């Protein structure tokens, strides 16, 4: 996790001016931690069906509360690399149920192992840094991976300036790209 966060910080340090960061799913924790380290470089954070975790908590703590999600039985752990991955047979139902049929095939080429560390590392956030960055949330109301229950719990506990709702699966960038783009553009102008 530290390596990924540092890579994002390094990237935005090379960009002149401020950026808008979008975090999808588990990557919500990454943009939160980056905002703690580079609040002056970030105009806005957008959480897309993402983990919006408060200071001192972990993604795993919130995932454990999401008892209606369909993914957990399909996670394969790899202790030798301290990573895990999602079994391909759950892609369609769990991530892409409203997407074109070719999307799960594409996902087989795109999705890879994730480090276990990112789910168990407590976020270190302060009101002074992270709290100074504007936050927006896009909930996916038909999400079977990060369910609407846990999305609402997170953006209620860590309020955002505005919450948008999309009647989509976990992957609106595939199922409703124009609608998602319109929301991004609206947030950019706020």
C-alpha cells in the first residue's frame, strides 16, 4: 500500500496545478491516504462505489460488515505472495451483471492479484490534511461487490459534499460510461 500511495504522490507532484482523484472500489483507500500526504495538490476526491474509510480503520473492517456482497466466497488467497485475487467465475454476477457480455472476458486480462496489506493497513488521516479536501461519492445502487448498504454507511460516517446515485453494478464505467462521464464533468465544475 505504501508503495502505491507513494507512486500516486510522485505522479501528482510532477503535474502542475491541482488534480481530481477518482478511487473505485478498494482504491478509495489509496486516494484518501494520498490526500493526507498531498492535500495542497488535490482539488477534489471522487469515490466511485469505493471504500471511504475513516482515520484508524481498515478496508477489511468495512468489508467484513458487508454481509450481502457476493464476492467473499470467490477470493483465492496466496500466502506466499501475501496477495489475493478474485475467481473468474464470479466476474459476471459480482462485478459486471449489467455490462456487455465481452466485459468479463476483458476483465480476465485486466484484473490481477491485490496485496493483502491494503485491506489490513489502518488509514492515517487528519482533519487538517485529508479533511481539507473536498469529497464526492458516486454510489452504485445495484452493486453486488461493495453493496449499497456499506456504501451508504461509509458516506454517512464520512460525509461528502454531494452524493450521486447510479442504478448500476460495480462497474458503471462499462455499463453506463456516458452517464458516469456526465457526473465527473459536473463534479469538475463544482
